[in-house]
C-alpha cells in the first residue's frame, strides 16, 4: 500500500461528495500453496471475495470491477457469471461491476477528470511510495490508453508520455488473456513510435 494513500482517500471521497472510512487489508494469501500453484489471473476474484466475506457483516456487498466486457469474456478469475457465486445470501453479496464496455472505453470515460489525472492508481505492485510503478503490464496498458486520449502528460501518477515507447519495449510479454486489450490500442490514436511499440509487444507475445 502506498504511503499516505490511506489519508488521501477520505479527502478524495469528500471532494466527490461521499463519506469514506478507509479499511486497509494486508494478506499473505498469494503465498498460500493453493493460490501459489495457480495463476493470479485465475484466482484474484476468489481472493477479493474471501476478503469481503471475512469483513462481513461490516460490509454487506462487494463489487469486483470487471476486466473484460461481457461480449468478449475469457476464462478469468472474475467474471459476471462467476463472482455472484461467492455470495452468502443474507450476509454478503459479491457483485461483478458493469461489464458493458471495454477497458479502453472505461479509461476514456474518466481520463479528463482532474481528480483522475491527479490521483489515478492502477498498479498492484505496491512498489515503494509511487502510486504506479510505470513498468508492469497494467501500468503500461493504462498509460497507452491515457496517451490515446491525449492526457497522459497531465496524469501526475505516471511517467511522462515521452518514455512510453521505451518502457513498452522493455516489457517482457503479454499473457494470452491480455492481448485483446492491447489489440484495441492499434485501432485508436497513438503516435507512430507508440503504435510500433504496441505492435511489436503483441507480436513477440503471440510468437511466444
């Protein structure tokens, strides 16, 4: 968890007209033999649901944000047809978020919001005090999507747009499930060097 973020969250909620009491959960679940033997891509939904159930009855409902749009689902750890099955009726409801749009569409919908540009965090690496590491697949995918909307350089939680092609070139590769989200980027407005870096990443991932 990034240092100080627990103090920033209530302030952000207030700016949005909401009241929020941060509850920070730390777990070594990913080191458990059962979880460690299976890809996190396949187990993360169960992990989120487990935390929600442990917090019952303080939390009556947990919404797991969608990864894929409902018209392009793949085997994945969280899906609209899977997440509700973790629910305990009358105790805690596990819900899947609105999956009607692609990830690219959801990023574009919030990209011009000043609060998003100042505070957006997508990274799961918990790398030091930075909100986003700027090196992992999720960070770089989000950076490319923000670049396509023309606001990456306004987003203070990510490295500058000028570094994007080089950072994409340094990414080892993509999983099969990640490739469709990157293919979406080839159909939108990117600079030539960014588009070439995305295409090269997809090519070397598909070849592997």
